């Protein structure tokens, strides 16, 4: 192992964990951090060529990215699910974070156990997905093209320019330490006509993420924002306009939460018609003869293995399965899962992680949020789970599926760069260990410095899952209206989940994402500008984290 590469990878793991911990809760988006790591590490490795040598430059960039990207994907998995507990029971959540040391240790153990299970599962899937089926892995090819690009230096300069530009804007609007900002943070358009409903936030991070996700994702968010006024308001106050009433007008908060619960339920029901059929086909495809054939081929592989291997490789080839399973079952048992629920949960996690990894390898997106819901619902129906168990069940699964998908992407990059699977896995374990150790610290800083549910830390994914769990406690007539609206949206090809995000998110966030998406749509050179906007969102995320930390000591 190259010591310089490991140190650089650890630095980027901390960086990506901090950035995505914030972004995953400030928005409902989890952008890939790997392109940023590739561009930054390429500059640093070229500057430090006397430590690593230029003959293995591409390989070293790939290994740094392997270590560093783990922190980002783990942070997304945790950030999407952990705030659910706050929206279910704020008292339990606040009691949990009142002890920073125990909270950080608990999150570290959770991420290490879940991520370790994901790394092992990725190793089990790798041969089938990469060598036999030769899936697309679009993200891996994107990373590889960036690693080997001849314009890498130009892209890196563009990215660093984006970081600098975001810091200048943030300094002008926020100030720093004893200095005060000179720009307004929010600007209202047409205040005489629309009041404070049409607002533009001076936050380049949202513009950047909107540019990256594109108009196809941002447009449904705009539909959600418009629906607040043209659908939800009119439905809630229909008795004022019509001669009959289905129900008396509710408070805005009660109606929106009940209606949005129906949207979530519609996505769940429609998903049940899709994903279980896929899983059923996968399970039925594994006949007894095929399983026996796989066992025989696996036995032949074991016979062909040479014994000239390092102790590290021997450990992870022989002890890793038992190690990760003991850690995972031990942690879930600590959360209060009994033997039947624990075994069923592990089966669900393994099957769902395989399917998520397969989808990610084909299209480049990791959709672990939906599968977490499909695991959560039957576990809630079969067993009496409390809010803590429900929340950390979802967090555990998200981290496991995220780690497995990320490692498979890295395996493919390694294959393209001529790096063995064993070497990629060793570096992945380093990244997981570092991410697990630091993520609890960053989460504690964010939770105690920014208010969950506020525009600064909106945590829309956590709100969505909490709404689903609480849906039975709302007015069923309003829930049904939301469900029907979700079905209509799905029929016309619009994602109810994204529309839900536009309904729940403050208008300033939706408009910021939409502005970025419009810039992307109107731009003639999206690929050329991609590094600049990656620098923008990374730069403001780092600024926010440093600002929060500085306020703790200033």
C-alpha cells in the first residue's frame, strides 16, 4: 500500500463525509462526490509525484477515489434516514444527541457494521455483475474517463474556480467570524403580488445541484411548489367555493402532512406492483440445479486459488463473512430485534441490496430509499417495532446498500485501470473505517447548530418516511386525496416523490434548484461546465461546515 495515497484518501473521506452529511439533509439530493475527488486528487498527486511516481498516476487517483467516496455514500445513507426519528419523536432524538461521545460511537458502530456487510455483499455480487453480465456501470465509466482525460488539469482549474466563487459569495452574504455580510440572503420577487412566496435564496449550492440533476428532476419539484397553491389550498378550502364539503377546512400544517402522506402511500402501492415482481423473478430464476451449479463452480475457484497471498487477503477471504455477519447480527440484536425478526431482516437486506446494486450498475442511480420502505413496512406489520428500531433499521439498510453499490462502482473502475478486486476492497475498508469514525461528529455538529426541518437543514427524506409511518393517524379522506393525486401524477409520467419534495421544501430551495436546472438546459456545454458546478456545491458545503464549527468557538 502507498502511504501517501492512503493519507490523501483519508483526507478526502473526511471531506466527502462532511460535505454529503450536510447536503443530504439540506436538500433531498445525494450528488456523487467522486468527480470532485478525482479532480482534486489528480492535482495533488501530480504535485507530489516524488512520493507516488507518475507511472502509476491513474491507478493512484482511482485508489484515492475508492477511499474517499465511501464517506460520501455512507453520509447520504445516514442523512436520508436518521432525521426520521426527529420527526417521529423529537424528545427521543434530542436525548440521543445530548451525549455527543456515546452518539458518535453508536453511529460509528452502526456504519461500520452495516457498511462491512455491504462490502462483503459487493464482493459476492462482483463476479456476476462485472465479469459475467458485464453491466453498464455508467458512473464507473464516467469516473474512469475523468481519470484518464487529457483535459484533467483544465477541469480541475474550473472546479477550484467554482470553489473560490462559492466562497466569495458566501463571505459576502454571511460574513465570517467578526465580519458581517453585506448582501441579503433572500430576495423576494413581485412582493406586492406574491408576498413572500416567490423568493430566491443567495445560495450557489442549490443552483449547482440543480445544474447537476437537470431539468427532468427539477421540473417535478416545481410542479410540487405550484401544487401547494393550485391543488392543496383549493382542496382544503373547497367548501368556500362549492356547495358541499367533504370535510371542514384543516390547518395548513395538518392538511399538508395528511395529503403528503397519501402521496407517499401512492408511491409505495405503485412500487409494490413493480419491485416485488422483479424480486420474485430473480428468486424463481435460482432453481436448485442452478444453485448446485454455482456451488460447484465456486468450489473449482477455491481449488484454483494459490496460497501465495498476504495475511490481509487471507483474513478477508476466510474470516470476513463470519466477521461482518457477527457484527451485523450483534448490532441488530442490541437494537432489540429478536431472533425471528433478525433473520428475516437480514434476508430482506441481502435480497434488496443485491437488487439495488443491480439497478445501480445498469443506470447509475442508487435507489435505496424505496427499498428501505419495502423492508420497513413488512417488518412493522409482522413485529412490534418502536420508532428507534424503525429508524435505525432504515439507516442500517441504507448504509449497507450504499456501501455495496459504491464498492461495485469502484470494482469496475479498478478493472478499467488494471487494479485487482482484492486491492480495491482493502482501500474500501480503510475508507469505511475513517467515515465511521468521523460521521457521528459531523452529524452532532449539524444537529446542534442547525434546526432540523428549517430551510438550512430541511431533511425532506426523513420527513417523507415519518409521514408514511404516521399516515394512519391522519384524516383518511385527506390521505386518500393525496393518494389519488399521486396516482394521477404517476399516470402522466411525473414522480410523486419529487412532487412531494416540491410541496414540503421551502419555495426558496425549489426555485434555487430550478434556476440551476434551467442554466443546465440552456447551456450548450454542460459537460465542460460540470467541474465548475461540482466545485460550487462542494465549496459552499465546506463553508457551511467551517462556519458552524467556528461559531462553536467564537
